[in-house]
């Protein structure tokens, strides 16, 4: 009977295309194929980083990210140095979301044979710049030939005090939802990168572009959150606030209400959106790559965390609350009015993202 079910599942999978399953469906499907981890695996698939037991009083954090030319970046607006720096920061942000500190990186490149050596040198210069900023050692990697475009993969090892790792799971109804910094800034910067003729003051445009091309990871904020012992769930805003809240609610078995008017938007983001006819709230909810942190905390503990972040000059804003699962994942468009909040995160495989 078990063999029959396995054959039936294989047959069903054989007839599905990636565009039907989507990126997140594929991850879920493949994770079912992965057997349970060894006793030293504290947390495997399903969070920003894997958590592994090590000797002593720390746990290891292990994550990987890949950037592909034409999908995640374009040399038409990004310098090689910026590509390298961003590739490392994307993985650093995963470690920050778990409350840890980054330590050692492996870098693998898939390189077209026509790629100028100067481009690769620039990418590594950017990585070294980021590594110096965050105290990371680049300790090795791999290089292979790809026929058409460049791919940059970073595998990053970090650490966190044993028992203090932050997870997407753990949020409970009544918890408050906070975000650090401002959201939608990277999406606004990307718009300007892709529309170089936009009539927008260059000083302000440069500010917005920098958030997309040279983002920062909130390592210090993550360390504060982990050290507080108060945070019930956390994630980094790499796929937009809506996508991250879906991740947290799914992992925690809850719903949530996000208040649109409370989402922090930089004045320059609002100004650009107004000039070009875009919705700044959509940039915040679905734009992604802000690499801020979103976290949940019981209401009684929120003031302590707000003061700790303020003391470290980390902006922090209350944007919603966690609800029972039957309440769903909702957006309050204005006081008293709410609508379902779709995920709409970037999906590498779906042709028709919802």
C-alpha cells in the first residue's frame, strides 16, 4: 500500500511543471524528500538558516544564497563591486534574522567564458569590502563555467548563543509585529535603476538607489533581539513584508493584521511613487530586498525592546499584531477596514504570480 502511494505521488509530480508548483511549492515538495536530521541538527529546512549544535556554548548557523545575472541584478545599472557586496549581504541578513553573527563564507561562481576578468575582480572587491565591514573571512569556494550569464552563490557560516536562535515559528495571538528601519526603499531604488530617465532630484535618487545596490544587514538589531529573550518570531524582509508575514504565520500556525498606515515609508519613497504613479505601500509589501527585520513580541515586553533598539540608533515601528489562525492574514487599509493580504512574493518559477 505504501509503495502504491509513493508511485502515485511520483506519477503526479512527473506531470507537474515548475510554473504550476512555484518556488515555494517546490521547496515544500523537496523538503519532504529530506530525511530527519542527525541529533546535532537543531533546525533544518524552513527558516532563514539551519541551526546546528556545536561544542561549547554556541550553535552554528548555516545559510546560502544565489544571485543570477538578469534575475537578481543587471550590469546595466549595477557595478561589479556592488554585485559582490550585495551577494554577501543577502546571506549576512539571513544570519541577522536568526539573531547571530556571521563568520566564514564560501563563494562559488558560475561564469560565462566571455566574462571580462575585471568584472570578477570587481565582484570579489565588493565581497571583501562587505567581509571587512561585518568581520567575515572568505575561506574558499568553487568556479565553474556557465554558458550565458553569471551566477554568484554564497554559503555563510555564523553562530549564535545556544538556545538564543530566532525562528519564524513561535508567534502567538496577541503578539505585536514590529519592523526595523523603512520599507519599500530598495524597490524605489530598483525603479530608478530601471528607469534612469525618471525626473527625480539626483541627490534623492542616489540615496534610493544605494538602498537597492548596496544594502545593509541588521546584524546589531538581530543580536539585540536574540539577547533580549523576548522575541517570539523573526524574519528578514528579503521578499517584502507580505511574504515574510506569510512565512511567520505559516510557521507559527497563526494569522495576523498588518496596518498599512503604520508601515514606515521614507519621505523620498513617497515622493518618487507620487511622481511616477506607483503605490509606495505596494513597494513596501511586495518589493523586497530591504533586508530589514520583522519580529513579533508579547505586548508586555515591547517597551523594553523598543528602548534597547532606540539606544542602538535602530529605528523600530509597530505595524500590526498576530491573530488566531481563523482570522487569516489581513491588511488594514484604513481604520476599521481590512482586506486579505496576498503573498505576492517574487517566485522564480511561476509565470502568473498572485
